C-alpha cells in the first residue's frame, strides 16, 4: 500500500509589485527618454494629462488660481457641462470585458488630423564616400564593386572583409560574377578617396596610403624615410624599438626623429577624419545641477524630471456620472474601465514623483559625502565611496542606487560627469588614513605626464614614486590602475 507524505516547507521570496517595476524602469531612463515615455503614457491613457499641454477652460479653476493641486479631488471642481468626452470614443463592444492597458490604437477619432514624424535626412560616412566614387570614371560593374566595398567598411574606415570573400559574397548575394583581380583594382580606387587611409586592410596599409598621399601632394618634401620605416620596420615601430630601427637603417636619432614625427601625425582611424559622421551625435542632458555660492554647495534637479501631470478632470466627472447610473451591466463595465484608467494614471504620477525623490536624495547623499570635491574641483579630494555607502545613507537598496549612478549626469562648475565618476574604492596610506583610489590614479597620471619620454618609467619605478608620496601599493596594483586609465606600458610611451 502506497502512502503519500505531506511536507511543509517555508521559503522567502522577493516579488516586486507592478508599481515597483514601473519605478525601476523609470529610474533608468535619461531625461530625453523620460519625456518620450511620458508622451507615450499620455497617448495610451486618456485619464492622464500634462498641465503644460492642457488648455483649461476659463470656468475651470487651475492650480494657479488657488495655489493647490486638486488632481485627486473632484469635490470642488466646476466641470464644464459641455464635456466632449464620451466613453464610446475609447471602448469597443468587444473590449468592455477587457480592462487591459491597451488604448494606443483606440485613442484617436476619425476626425483627428494625421501627423507623421519627419525623418531627418543626414549624410552618412558611406554616402560621403559613394558620392566621391560616383565622380570616378567607372563601369557599372566597378561601381557595384566599389559600393559593396564601402558598405563593408567598419566604424574606423577599415576593410576587414578579405578580397576572396567579397568575390563570393557578390556572386551569392548580388548575382554579380567578378574576380579577385577586379575587386583588388576597385579597392585601390576606393583607397584613393578622402579621407586618406580609407579602406585599408590593416594599420600598416592605412599609414602607407596616407604617407604616399602626402608625398603626392607635397612633391618637394621627402617622406621616404617615414615610408621605409612603415614598410620595412613596422613591427619595431609598433613596439617603439626606435634604437633598433635607427641601427638597422644606419641613421642617427636626430635623423630618425622627424620621420617618426610625420608618422605620429597620421590618423590610425581615418573614418574619424570625415566631417560626415557615420554615427549620430549624442548630447548629454544633465539630470542635476550643482552650484557653489558663498562657500556652500547647492543642488537642483532639472525641471524636466518633475513634469506637472494630473488626472483628467473630464474623466473624473465621467466616473462620477457613470457611478450614478450603474444599474445596467454596460454602465458597470464602463465604471470599471474608467476606474482602471484613473488608477493607472495615479500609479504613473506616483512613480514619477518617487523617481524625482529617489534621484534627489541619492544625489544629495553624494554631494554630502563628496562636499570637499564640489567646493574645490580637486580630484584628490574625492573620498572613497561605494554604492553601499550611499544606500545606507538614504535607506534604499543598492540596486536602486546603481540604476541612478550608472545612467544619470550632473553638471558641476568643473564639468559634466556621470554619477559613477564619484564612486571609488579606498586604500590606507602610510598615515593610516583611508584615501580614494582616484587620488592615487591622479598622482599616477601626473607622474606619467611629467616623466622623461626618452626614458619612461616602468611600473616598478612608478610604484616607488607612489611609495615616496605615502601610498604603499604593489607593482601589480600600479599596473592595474595604469591599464584602467588607458596608459600603455613604459616602452610603448617612449619617444625620441
């Protein structure tokens, strides 16, 4: 006989409410996207309105009239009796039983004007090259090959697709039969376009193209030594073994230096030289502003973080009218529908207000901890600060602080920074004080900038410099910080 055993277990789970999820999503949005998100919500929910875009009737009191915001209180509102809102504008017969949030398609009447968002016509980097190619005396097939090559350039202007692969691609995707010789011939034509160095297959070829172009444009100048360095001693050049190059070429350092200087003027990423960028330019919009007045740090939020949203008074009146006549099933469904829209609007307004409060208290905590930096602008004054420090100070979860710190910017008298700029770990100096790793990095950067470039310092020597200044850290830690700051090793910083 089989017996079943019942067991009881207890476990703890963390579940977020829809409102909390909505707040988390809003927290991550930068200002421009927040504005778009609010517009989408207003379009989707007719019970939600923006005070800045709503024209009030002369008979309706506004927040300016009484100094109060009566979004949630319709007892004292004098509603316009000629209200044009009708529930049938938003409900279809088959939608009365579905109270899901889906008014995007139904929030328009047939009388509304139809507007289309204009598409900005920007010239891309590929367009810029194709325009130049069109002026060349090419056959139709050569033009197709050239356009295909241009279409395969990466963001830096390099052709990473091998010629044999291009031959196969054009046959299978465009039904154009060609040969490696034909593709190579057109490739050389594309490499003659501006900016110099475009369509190179590697850095060596990119620099060679630019040097040959310089020689053609300046026939009286002599670039032969520079060309020879890149052609015959490229590996030594990339490793900055200048002494070896001078010895093999049988020239002095004085003769070698001008040739190296010419090479260092070249652009290793030719696509960056074009005025017609291939990418959109992103402008940073600060979420916070920090000012210093009379020795005090002042903080403010960008006004667009706090839009004046409110519940539609027409929808509140509609709910009141329906509630008085809810005997029929249709009226009960209509009341339920309007209630759901008003409730959703309240949730959204609350989420926006919570977003504002979360942003402000988080930034206020950062300002309080890093006040000395905001007063002076001196990076060495930044204190060690991690996410937990701010979370403990404001009583929020670390994940919430992380969402704010990783996506929000603050404008200060010393520049505009992502909030995570102010976070860093700490170490203990020789005096037993905890200092920020950013302070150490600043000293490390200054040491590298001031070194003798003919004999740059090794990580071991940098370690000794830091130790002399009171920061006893290991050589591997110096290497770690150096790499984080994008500083190459000593031999790669060498110059003649």
